[in-house]
């Protein structure tokens, strides 16, 4: 039996000790930053409410409270066997985007997006309904015990199909899932031996699906029940026991370091220093490999609130779309973001490969900027058309406001809580030019587009 190692004594901040630390020196900008990183941005009302909390600990705990998470259902169109491809995918996209934009617990959706990009499957292989159900599993388990999440992921029908473990049998082991389980999902590159890949593949033989591919099924006759040496331990390994060894056994320090780094890079900034990573690794172990407990420690770290951290991440296209939906109050059925996803560079339920999506530079290109401009052009008219039967008719009457007031109204609506002086100047100058040219009708749609495309709104 291999017990999980204890946290080293050098751990500076843990979930247990942090309540004893007086952390009250937070700012409104800190709150807005946390709402962008732990979700998709906050409204002025939401930022104001959290800014009234007595301490940063209270702010973080409020954001981590997911008790109001709404029920998670499967739309009928996702399961429609008459349209299993595009129609099902559109329904799945609309469901998740609308949920991201309207949920009272955005952290749940943010961590779901994180796991979708780490424990990756794509509708380029499995059917949409299978990947949708996989994401639904990540939504229910993503903030909890990593061991439970990994066990569920390993026998998920979408994953079994995507990485070919449904074809992994004793007579002809398939190493695809075994390799990615360690290299991309739990340990990182060069953290295991090639012999471990062979042993892991043998351990996962027989773990497949029903004939229709819809459900997990263990086929004992296809399982290799022989002795295997994995991580230097020789015994009759089975797949689930191998995951337990990774998350709770001899490989736990490696797993904790790898996943703590991935989580920090997603929520704070990429490539944390070795010293910080030491603390994060220890924090995840001390948290019992529980994601929410780890995030509490991470959000309370002083590095999380540095000015440089606030500008360290570019919003992914999905995050950008959701922020737009939140700002305009419009649903995906009105804005049709699925038409632009491929051009923007991030297609929901379709990560480019098993490595998932990259960050920052991956979202910055001339083609992506043209796509954003095209989408902004569409949204600005949909959101401001006074003759539309539906829609928010955003910024109605704003052309009568002074340039300074109009700019502030737009910034508040789009959750740009602390704009750069240049952004504010450009918005005010635009309003002034349109008013001077007697083009008041262009002020509202122009402000929508400019806010969407502003550098400030591009940052997560």
C-alpha cells in the first residue's frame, strides 16, 4: 500500500491556515480581476457587492460558493438521432454558451472549460452527444476530488472512443490512452518511462464500450490479467488502480505539481516560477487533491493579485463570446456565435488535438482579429436596433449624453472596470466626432463594437 506523501513543512499558505492571515487590503480592481478569472467578468453591481465584503478571504469564499449552481440537463436536440452532427452540435454550443452567460455560479463553467481543454475529446471523433455528456461529467466533478474526476474520465465513452481505448485488448494493446493519460492528463512530459506506457496500456485492456458505443463496459475476456511493472511496482495492475497510484500513490507529487501548474496557468498566469510551483504543488496535496480547496489557496496568494497578473492572460474566443453575451444580455440563438467560432480559432467541443487549446499567443492573429471585427459588426446592430422585435436595444438615447458620460456607460456595460486612459480617450473622441457630424444614430452601435474590440475587453 502506498500512502500519499505529506505536505512539506515549507508550505506558506494552505486552505487550513489562510483564515488566520489578515487579508483586508484589497481593491475594487482586485474584485473585478477575480470575477474575470473565476468566471467571465462581473457587472458593476456584482463588483460593487463583493467590494463591500470585509476581507479578501470573504470575497474569495463568496466566489467559490457554488451552492446555487443550476440543474444540468441534456437538450433534446443534442440527443436527436435524426441530426447527430451539425444540429446536435449547434444545440450543444448554444446550451453551454447560454449557461456560461447566465449562471449564478460562473466558476463551475470556468473549471468545466478548463478540464475540457485538458482531458480532451472532440466531436471530430465521437458524436456530439458523447462529448456533451463528457463535459457534463466535468461540470459535476471538476471542482472536487481529482481522483474521482480522473476515474470518471478514463471510462467515459467519448474518451474511450477518442483515444481508441475501446479497441485496446490483450492480444493487441493500444497505447494511445495510456500515453496521454500520463503525458497530458496527469504527469507531464518525461515524467514516466516508456515501459510505463506499455504497462499502462496493458492495465487498461478490456475497458471499452457497449456495442453501440454509448456506455462504458468492461470486457474481462479482453483484459490482460498478467503481472505488469508500473512505476517500479510489479503486480497485476488494472486501469483504475493505476490512476489511484498516480493521484494518491507514489506519483502524487508529480501529478500535483503538473496539475497545480496547469490550474495556475489557466486562472493566473502561465509558467509560474519553480519556487511558486513548489508551494502550489504542496497546496494541492494539502488540499487532498481537491480542486476547489486548491483554488481557494491560489486566489489568496499575493501573486494572484499583482498588477502584472491582471494583464497576463488574453481571453480565449469562447470567453470573449460569453463576455459579449453577458454585456448585451443576448442569447446565443440571437447572436449565432457558432458561425464565427472556426474563424475565431476556438470551436466548442472541438479542441484541435489531444493537447487541447494553447493560451495567449494562440488567440492573437490577423485572421482572428478580422473574425472579431466581423462578429463585432454583426453584434453592434443586433444589440442596438430600435426596430428589432427582440433584443436589448442597448444604449438607447445615449447619443444625447456627453462623450464622457456615454463612454462610461459603455465601459460599465461591458465590464471594463479599470480602462486604460487611451481606451477612455478613444471612446470619448468617437462619441464627440459622431455628435459633431450629426450622426447620433451611430453612437450606440459604434460604442458596442469599440468596447468589444478594445484591448481592455480582450484581457481575461
